[in-house]
């Protein structure tokens, strides 16, 4: 379990316990003390296992668009269990959600110390790319390797997208951002290029209120804008209709564009297409013609709260190479 720690004393206590156990990596007492002191004021993530904290990671801002993994450590007995990767994922989500475009990390370059070679491999496995080696950054015995990662790459945006169901900030979303999101939806593939998906972008307060009044129990009630997804159920060829696949591809594209632009959303389909057919009532408010169906709404806005990251099954439970059984 990864926790976001806010109490400065707790941050110091956790970083002290862990760094004291990692003297091979953090051997200079003065710099260890420095990491511990500074960790008190920085975004701080801790990994809890067996009823105690076994790892931590702390971030620092190094520029308007860049956050750095200032320090991370995992107790020796807990290496190789995916704890570092989970700490990293939580920090990457946090940095992305807080509008940073890049994540950087510094370590001693490969080929100098075996322990640091492992650290280099770890960062590369996470997706960091070598930016530069600065020989004198620390001192000549410890050449500094700087790694960087774009938080705006497609793969990262996919990794940091999560369904957001919290409150939104009361800030309008600029029209050009809504257009970019809608364009991403329209750029999606569709079966036989039938382009069965259409959209209504809603950003007028009056229309938004009318839609929100129909959604019971309420969801997205604070969203400053919304994209209503429409689907035309026509066949692509013979009796094959791909309208569901078409709008699913469009929705996923839009969710990714929403996150890239710094907003949050959730795919609300089940909620509005149930027996009470909220979707049909929304269609009526928006004057949607009979040959199109409202299938989903996507709120768009800046998150006002933290979001819940759902647990997913283990990768190996769902992905295999070459055969289902070995
Ligand atoms: C077809 C479909 C319908 C969905 N309908 C709803 C919905 O009505 N309400 C809701 O809160 N989430 C809805 N979701 C979001 C899922 O609950 C969510 O994607 C899932 O729990 C995984 O979480 P994640 O999106 O954070 O990875 C829907 C997702 C899909 C793909």
C-alpha cells in the first residue's frame, strides 16, 4: 500500500529509518541528514508492508514544468518486490496531475559502482531516458547521470489516466482545449471508416444545469463542461455493426487528450444508459435526432480533489506471450 504522507515529523521519521539502512547508497552522513531534513517539506510517498514503512520516495520541483525524484529508498529486505515501481507510479501520477511535463532523476552513472549500476537499470526499466552525464555535478568520483521522462508521452498518459469522480474546480475549460479533446475523439479509427460517433460539447451554464438536473443519483455535478457522445447504429458491412467499438475508441482518445491537457474525467455510460434511460432525457434536452443515441457523457474539468487509483489484476494474469498455457 502506497500512502501520501503529509505530516513533516512522520516524513522525517520514515526517511531516517530507511536511509539509515541504506548506507551503501547514502554513505555520507551529512548528505543523509540533508535528505532527511529536506524530505519534511516535499511531496512524500511511503510504502507500507507488514505493518511498517519499508520504502519512501520524495519529489521536488526543479522548474516550472519539471519535478525530480529527489530521493527514494526501499529497505534491503524488500528489494525486488515491486515496491520501488509502485512508489514511482504514485509519484508519477502525482507529478502528472499537478501539471508537470517532465520527471527527472539523478544517480551515479553506470560503470562506476555495482550498486549504482543496479539503480541505473531500475530507472531505465521504469522508462527514464539518459539526458546527460555531468561529471562535476557532485564530484569527480561520482559522475552524475541525469535521466528524464516525458509525462506527456502517449504511454505515460495512458498509465496516469484514471477515472476521476471527485469535485471539479469552478474554472471554465477554454474552447480551444475542448476542441482539441473533441478532435482527438474524431481522430479515432472506426469500422470501415463509417464514423458513427458524433459529439455535443456542452459548456453553457444553462444547458449544463439542465443535463445535471437529469442525472440521478448525481455524478459530475461540479463539472464546468461535458462532452456528450452520440452513436449512430448503422452497419459497417452486411449485418456487422461496429458502432460500439467506434465510440469506445473515440471515448478513450478523448480521455487521454483530457488528461494530457491537465483535466480529469470519467467514462459515464452505465449510469446514464440503465433502465431509467437518463441518456434519452439528455438527448431530448440537446435536440438530438432519432437516428443518434446518447451513449456516454464525459465531464471535463480540473480536479479539486485527489483521485482514487483502482487496483488492477497482476499483468501476468491477463497478458501472455505466444500461448495461453505453457
Ligand atoms: C463501458 C464503460 C462504462 C462505464 N460506465 C461508468 C459509469 O456509469 N459510472 C462510473 O462511475 N464509471 C463508469 N466507467 C468507468 C469504470 O468504472 C472504470 O474505467 C474502471 O473502474 C477502471 O478504473 P480506471 O478507469 O480508473 O482505470 C465505465 C467504463 C467503461 C469502459
